[in-house]
C-alpha cells in the first residue's frame, strides 16, 4: 500500500482496539467516511486509488462509474478483497476486482451508459489500512447519453446527496484544472450539505493538462474562489500511463517532479500532490480519534472506579494461603449468623420492598394464619348441640336426670381441646418451612465456596428439624396439660362467680354472651379501632350498574366502609358488621382474581339489592390476610352445613324442655371455656416456637456452627473455591489491569498525536452567486478592479460609432474574465502584443451574444477561442 500516514495510525488504533477487546468491549471510533464528488472524467477514481494505494477501479472516458462503490477498508493480517454480492469468493488479484466491478455494473445498468443508485459493496482486507469507508460516486453530468434517463442530472445529484449529507463524512470535491472553478457542481453540492466548509476539501486535478502559459496558482494558494480548508493539486496517471501499467509509486514520483519543476508551483510543492492529500485526510482521521478519546477515557475511568473496591481484596490474593482460608471461614460464618438474625428480627438495611420475608412472614403466621386456622376449627352449632344431648342422655343412662351433669360439660370441652392439635402442629410446620427459606437466602453469600454452603445449609437445617420435633412435643404437652384439668374456677369462666343454680347459670351465660358481643362491637368507649385498610374490588356488580370496580376499604370493629380512593374523603357506603359472615367463592374461569364473599346470616341484602358482596384480591395470601382481619373484627367464616339424617330425634330433643335447657347451659359453658383455652393457646404458641426453635437456632449458629463445620470436613475442602468464583476473580483482575492498560494507551495516543485546529472561515459567497451553469461574467463597472492600474492599459478607444441599444458593449469592455493569461505569460510566448494568445481547442470563444453587428471587436481577430486560465488576469497591452 502507498499511504504511509495511514500506516502510522494503524498501530495506535490497533493498540486501542486490542485494549478494549481484552475487557470484552468494542472501541467505537466510528471513523469518518470519505466521499469523492465531481464531474465526469474529473479524476475521482484516481484520487481514491491514490489514497488507498491500490490500482483496482475501472477507468476510461465518459461515464465510467455508473453505480456508487462503497469501499470498506478493514484491517487484517492478510490482504484480499470480497464483494457483498459474492461473499464466498475472495479476490487476491486486484485486476480481477476491477473486472468484477465492471461486470457487476453491467449486470444492473446494462452496457449502454445506464446508471443505478444500487451500490456495489466492496471490502478490502489488508494489514496496511484503517477501518474506513470510502465512496466513489458517479460523475455529475447534464446531458443524457445512451440508456440514461432524461433527468440524469437530478438523479445523480440526489444519489450524491444521500452519501455526503452524513455529518461524519469528509467530502473531496474534485474539479479538473481545465474547467472554470466557479461552475464546479461538486463544490456547490458540498456547500449545500456543509455550509461552514468544515468537511469539504477541494482537489484540483489535471494540472499537467492546462494550456501552455496558464496555471492555477491563485486557486491553489486559496486566494481566488477560497475554501475554508483550501485546495490540493494532484497529478493523476493518464490513460496512456494506466494502459502502460505504470504503477502508483512511479506515478507519485512523476507527480512530485512536476510540482518541483513547475515555476508556478515549486514554492508550494510541499503542499501539493497525492502524499499531501493523504496527509491531510489522515490528519482528519487523527483529529477524529483524538476527539473520541475523552469520552472513551471517561467511560474507562468510571468502570475502573467501580472495580477498585472489589479488586482490593484480590490484589494480593493467594489461593493456597491457610491463613486467608481460616480468616475467610470465620468471617463468613459470622456474617451468616448476622444475616440470619437480621432477617428474623428485621433491620433497616437491604429491606425487601417487593414481598414479605423472614421474620415478617413468621409474624403473619403467628397472628393471622394461626388464629384463622383456629376459627376454621370452630364447632358447628347443630353438631355440638346433638353431641351435648347424646352426652347428657348417656351419662344419665336408664335414669331420667333432674340436674345438668358436669361430666357432659367436661367430655364436650375435652373433645374441643383435642381439635386444637391439628392447627397448632400446622403452625409449627409453616414456621419451619419459612426458616428453611431464610437459611437458603442467607447461604447465598457463601456461593463462592460450594462445599461450605452445602455443609452450612445441611447442619443448620438438620438442627432446625431436631428443634421442630421438640417444639411439637412441647405444644402437644401444652394441650395435654389443658386436657388434664378443667379449671372451672378460672376468673374468665362464666360459671365461676354468683351462679349457684341452673337458672342463674343459664342467665349468667346469656348475659356473658351478650357482653362479649358488645365488647366486640366497641373495644374502647369513645374510640373506633381501625383494623385494616386496603384496596379491594367489588366483583359482582352488574355491567349495567357500572361493573366491577376497585375501592379503598376501611375495616373497623363496628363496620366495613369503602371510599373512592385512599384519601377517604368520598365515602361510598358503610356496612355494619352485625350478623355478617364470610364464605369462599370459586375463582372465575377467565379471572385471575381471588374472591371471597360477605353475607348476612338473616338473609337480608348486604349492599343495595345484593344478598352478598364478592370482594376480590390479587393473591390468595391477600384473601387469607383479609379473612384474618375480619376475624379480629368478629366476622367469622361460614360453617359447612351438615344435614341431619335423623330428623325425628332432633325433633324429640327439641320437644323436651328440660333437656333443651340442659343443652343450652352446657353449650354456653363450653363456649366460654373453649374461648379461654383458645386465648391461652394463641398466646403460648408463638412464645413456644420462638423459645424452642428460633432463638435456639440463633444461639446454635453463633456458638456451635463453626465447630460442627470443622468436624464435618477439613478446612481445605470447605474453602475450596468454585470454578465460577475462580473464573470471576480472574476475570475481574484481568478487567482491572486491562482498563489501566487502555487508559495508558489513550494517554500515549494523546501525547504522540497532534490535533490541527479548524481553519478560520473564508468568504465563500462565490459558491452561492455562482449557481448559473453558464460562465460567470463580472457586471459593468466604471471603477477599475484592484490590481489593474490604468497605466498598463493602452489608449482606450472612444465610444462606439453605432450605439448599442442593449448596453452589451459596456458590459463587454468591463474587466476581463479571470481566466485570461497574465502579461508575463503572453510576452513569454510572443513579444508581439497583437498576436493571438495561446489556444485551447476544446473551449469555445466567450463572445457576448448582445453585441450588434458592426461593432468593432476589441480582441485580435486571430483569437476565436479564449483560453481557459484559472489565475486572475494581469493587465495586458491587448486591452
């Protein structure tokens, strides 16, 4: 390759990309793409080839590039090319690349000069290039030929604008030296998309083909028709050189010789030629890389800071150090105990805001789930009365009893106490399950050492299971204690004081029952207890009446109220709790809500015309929690009604007033005593579980877990790291060092490269004014232009003999077009002031059309064609 500037950049970019690759990231430099714009046969493809340093693009006269060529240069250790339309084939001979470009162009556009906006995608892999995108675009033309459409000019311009409008693209506006620069369509299009001129570089080609005695010195010095980034002159290979296989190196040497030997360019030869164009473009790439470095540096520094704390413990890490293992084991066991205690007792740090966990769930089991299970075990009224009547009759035997037997009361009470065993043991199971979850959560921090985690979970879980057995034994013992002695002298028992006769006992029981109901309704005089607030959906309102809707419910000891929202300003309804009960409702087929219902036991409407209101929650846990809250308010679940198979016997009991009175007495006594037992069990259950299971487990973890771990396995096996942890540590250390290396490389690039400042703005108003496709003339002016003193001019002829009605003569005698040759070049060619200046056959004479016949011409008659000279004209005796 022939681009030394690019090759100097390659190691820097590669080092930077390697540093980012080592940390598993990509270095998005997003280098700008370079688009070459110009007229037909302006030398665009040659400029592109010289920048790349390879001869691979089609050449010829007329329109050769008829489809955009998107050339992606990709750094690689081997050199080859491949096309997007034939990926499977790799081209190592660049002559074949040129032939494939020509063939692919003809496949889409035909062979008769047709064009197409469909690009050809070519990738060139080489160790001598940067990752860049170069775009060779069709030449701007105005007259259609062959199969070209009538609007060829507009199609090509639209095609070019699509590629050069991107802010990150550099525009090479290529104009041949033997063309009037003021009419350069390439510069005008560049001005449209780059009004500040920051991305546009002018390239003047075919300097060696200018007429003898003419030059483009003032253009290249950026004095005439200036651009912000100026112009660079290049001399490309001619068609004869290409056909003669003249390589690019020889062409560059010939170009260098041309600029050094030409009298108009030798003083600026170091700023001309393809090498200087490469240098300017490479400097733009360097500027872009340097502009990207601060954001890359900031990104790397933030990552480095985030790793500092974690890496600190690994910097002097030695996997086989026994001291480190002992220290780590002690710290982890201690941290495990702290985490377990925090999850049970609660703490302010690392609070789970998504769901209940640990101690909060155990508290819910103690005070919501367990009381609800007790209420579910509440005896059925009809069954209980039947059992009492059977007990009384069986105790009296063949005799007819005159008094209520105590044995019947004791038998019924003991049967109800035995029923408490099932919900109590279930409560223990729920707590054990929750403790196992807590242990698993706490052990997650031991994940770096799988053996240690496994042993810790096994030892603690085994201990909890042992404590579970002892806790259940203790709870069964408590129930057996209650069964062993029925204390009818309890102060809360309704038969304890002032009840000596059955009549007194019955009356006292009824009064006690009434007092309990009043106590439920009004827990504190003058104060209403709010038991629960929350959102519920009333699920069974018909669509005609608005359908299901969510309300804010407030449950107190007296009533259930619901509001529009949680501000509790707009109350929708208030429902007293008297005679209310709860029943379960099956979940709807298409509903994801969990539903329960409230109804009135006296068959009255609960809300409007509804016999029951169905309340919906998002989860079953919410349903259970609301049921427990209703339970605290004295609203109990409905019992399954069991039909009495022996109706005659029930009728017989009810027909015996004495038996009915005895059943009612024992019924009230049983209700009172079982209430005392329930209250006692509800109080003792949490205390027993906390003492025998949870607190003992905490003490075990703090005092004995470490000893059990040492006895179960040796320290080395316990503290053997998992492969994942070892990999994570190695990755973290590698990432840390790679980040530091990347920052070091960025520093090296910053110090080894230099940014060039953006050139100051120039007056490029000529681009707006020069929009006419015809050659530009200066307007009539009586003031002489600068640099043309009247002393140099010859005697001026008088006014024309025949008046010019259109004023074209005055326009014609204005200062000459800038492309006239300077006087030194005229006299160098011929000392005769009246001889014809040098000719260019391809440029027609610029004779203003408005001069009437007979007006004498001010030019020598032998000069039918005016030469094209890009330098501004010097005074001449011809004027």
